[in-house]
C-alpha cells in the first residue's frame, strides 16, 4: 500500500496544468498568470516630481545664510506639463506626479520654502536630483513585470493596470464533477426517512473547491446499482476531473471501482496507508484525474485537503501546491498504528510564532463536530506508534490562517 507521501506524489506526477484562458484583469485576483508579461514601456514614463514644491536648477540654490530667492515662473499641476525651460534664477511651482520641466534638475518640497509676491525663498541645501522620480527607475521598457506562475495579488493587479493590461492570460479554473454514492442518501433540503441521511459530502466538497477557485459541478447521488453509477459517472467523466465519495471500501454495494473500470478509467492506486482515509483511490480517464474518496464525511474532507487539493492547485498552475506545515508542540500524547500516517484534528494556538496543538475532540471519524472545532490537521508520521506529550508535530492549518 502506498504511504501518504507516495500517494500524494503519485497523484501530482499524473497532473499537468490545464489550458490558458484570457480574462478581465478586474476578475483576475487570485488566479495564476500563464505567460511572462513584459512592460510595454518604461515606468515612470517621464521624470516627475515626488513632492508638492518647486522645480529648480540646483546650481541656483547654493547654500547661503539668507536662503535663495527665485522668481516663480510657471505652475505645473498633476496632469499638467510645462514646455518652457526653467531659466536661471527662476522656479516653477509643481505638484506631485507632474513632469519635471526642462532646465530643472531638483525639486524643493513646499515645506522647505516660503512664498511671497511671486518669489520663493529656499532655506536648505538642494542637491542635484532631489525628490525627482526618474524615467524608468521603477520598470525598464521590456522588463518582465509578472513572470508566468505568479499568483495575482492586489499589487500585481495594480501593476498590470498601470501598463494597460486589461485582459490577462491565466490558467483555466477546472470544472470538477462531484458525485456522491449511496442508497441511504437524500439531497440537502429533503427530510430523511428512516435509515436515510442527508448527503453532506457534495456540499462540503463544493465549498472546498470554491475556496481554491475551482468550479464545482454537482452530479447528485448515484444509487447503489450499476446503471445509476454508469449514468452519473459517464456524465462526470466529461468534466476536467471527477471526485466521487463513498462506495470504495469492501462493502458488497461498493461499486465505484468496478464501474470506473467498466468505463475505461485506469486505476493508479486504490488504497493509501493513512487514517482516516485508507480507501482513497486515484485513477485516470485519459489525462483526466478521478479521485474516489471514502464516504465518511470526515474522511472525505481530510482526503480532499491532503490528497486532492494539491493536485487541483497544480491543474490551476499554482507554483506551490503542497501547503507548508507549521511545527507545533502536541500537548497530549497520541497513539497510532505503526506504519500508517495519522491525521489528527487539532486546535492550534500561536503565541508569537510558537505553535501548540491540542486535540479538537473525539478523533473517531464519525464525529463531524471535531472537524468543526479543528483549525489544523496534525500529520503524525507513519513510523512511530506513539507521540509523547510535548513532542513537535507537523500541522497543516485549515480554515482561518490568521491565527
Ligand atoms: P460507504 O463508503 O459507502 O460505506 O460510506 C461510508 C459512510 O459514509 C457511511 O456511513 C455512509 O452513510 C456515509 N456517507 C457516504 N456518503 C455520504 C455523503 N455523501 N454524505 C454523508 N455521509 C455519507
Ligand atoms: Mg455506500
């Protein structure tokens, strides 16, 4: 049986980024740029003032006990422009961002001047180039401003807007079909009768997909018979990926594997040495991934987080697909089976960068509430069968990352 790390890597090895689409920059936050984007011109476009003040010739402003007095000739507001040169003995009033007029080679901030009757007196020393933002000092013409693989944050969006990139090439968001299986399930909104439960996995997986920017496509419920599985799975295989839940263990109504193979889907593995989530399967329909997750809602969520999410992030072109762990001190001992990776639902606290983790409650996979209380999954490595209280463990933060 594959270890957790082997299973995760095996899946990633079978995944390639999806195609590229061009979308509005305004909608592109959080998406991954698919091509290097170059600056179509230098920035700033021209030398301009970094301050409200006066554009001067610095040679006019040699230090002198009474200051330097210059005649004000010209006014350049933001958006304005002055073609005439600043002549010796004169200064032009200028606002932040306005182009430096010819002849001027320094800006004196208004706070360092006094103005009277059309003259300005400058009190301090003025150096060549003071408070000038020089042409191309930020970005050179042709420079790569956003390399392929960059996740667009507000800073990148702003930079691209400043260069008039209104449509940008990003990796496509996958459409992911979600199929729940089981005769006991009714859809959310339906009152369950005796022996029935509400299908919560489809909603939980849909929410998890939306969180990372993938598009969920809910197929509903396949009943525990071949015809129903075939019908729903045939539909699901048209999407970019298919995620099924339940029906992958050893029960005599567990049909997922059989039907997938019947539909030509090639199995890669059918079990992983993890708890919860051992009956997790990965298969391929041509190049398209098919993830079959166990049906127990806690197992579905944890296997999605640990095995499916990295694969989908890779499909969407994200450069880092495996979430970094934090090291946390486990506050109570944990027993586990040797050889099997154990995911423990924990509450993590962060005291100035020192993390501690404590069990979020009953770790039985039937207890969904523990998942609600948890803000981390402690990853207890395969080998030891016992982690003592006070030992350091790796934790994936889940949910609110601002702890
Ligand atoms: P199975 O793998 O089909 O034996 O399902 C394992 C357990 O998960 C059973 O208790 C199922 O009732 C439960 N289960 C399966 N699918 C869902 C679902 N979509 N929502 C909630 N519970 C489910
Ligand atoms: Mg079932």
